[in-house]
C-alpha cells in the first residue's frame, strides 16, 4: 500500500472485515446508550482491539475512542498527537443491515488532522491518506489506487443534507439550491467521501452534534483533497471550538469544493442567519 502507516491500513482492513462478518452472521447485541443513541457489541469489540494495538505501536501518543468511558479524560490531556477512533460511524445503518456505516481512524497532531482512514465494511472499500504524501488512496479488495481528485461537473448540483437538518432547515436551504438534488446516507465520514469523490458538490451539517472522533479522519482526507472545511462564517473547522463536556463541535460543518463554497456560502449565510 502507498501509505506512511501501512500497519494502520492492515489493522483497519482486518477488523473492518471482521465487523462485516459479525454483522452478516448476526453475532452482535444492541444497547441504548441514551434515548435514540445505540451501541453494539461490534462497536465495543472494535474499540478494544483498535485502541490496544495503536497504543502498543504508538505508546507516546494519546488515544480518543467513542466507546472509551475515559474519552473525556484523554481529550483534556492535550496530547501533541491523538489517534481518534470511531469504531462504527453510522451504527443505526449497521443495525438496520444497510451499507452506510464505516470504521474510522484519524490522527490529530497539535490540533490539525494529518491522516485519516475511512473503511466501509459492506463495500470492502478503504479510503486513506496523509498530509505527508498529499494523496488519497482507495483500496477495494486487494487493489489499491490513487484517487484522481476533481470537482463534480456543474450540470446537476448535488447537496448532501441529513434528514434531521432537512426537517429543520430544508426550506431555507432550497432557496439557495432550488434546482439541486438532495440526498443523504448514514455515516458522517462516508458523506464527506462522496464530496471528495466528486459525487456531491457540498455537504451541510448544521445540528452541532458531531464529535471529535467523527470528524478527524474524514476532515484529514477532505483537506488533503483541497476541499474547504468551514462553518457558516467561512471560519475553518477547528479543534479549539469543542464542547468540553460532550466533545461535540461548536461550529456547524460545511464541506465543499472551493468554487461551490465561494458561490453559495454568502447565500447560505443570508438564509440561515437566524439559526
């Protein structure tokens, strides 16, 4: 593999494939963490396996994982390098048997996402890259190739908007994109991959619930791809604007190709100014 971290590549592929086997065989249990927020034993198994192995390989680094009860403690230790793990991004899709879930690992260095891995087990596809190489690769099965990055054609505007945000802000957003096709999928990370691949021009995430472990991996890839990652004011998404108790981003998240952001961000600001 063309990676600065081949061991991480193999680790994610190994455990991602195992997660898919567990899901296919029905070898998992479900628990409700908070109302409407579920976790499975697959999440917990991946959390334990990935955290233990990365800690062994990088003993000086910090590890932040969604299913670690000490996650808040680890975040406030302010490590120079922090591995951020979301064992299953899109747990509801996994539970439902849909394909829109992912295993994600990202590396944050001094508050900057520098490497990311997003693996879609149901599609056996791994997207990965790091800022040192400046490239993004895709592995499907045993074949790895560099992704050639290009913005989508402007013939049809594609906008990714979650159902929750669509219910809250869809009317206002459609004033900005009256002819666009709107769609969504489960995983936050896979939504950003859609923009990286040029399948969508922009992804709007407005409800401020996304957390650190959800964003580091896909934002690293988005930044390598040259996408704009900002809030409604145009301020870059940063890891200094994080809720100290929940680790949720305080900024809304807008990911898009530069020509799309330049054209539509001022209009989005106008229609969403009260929100």
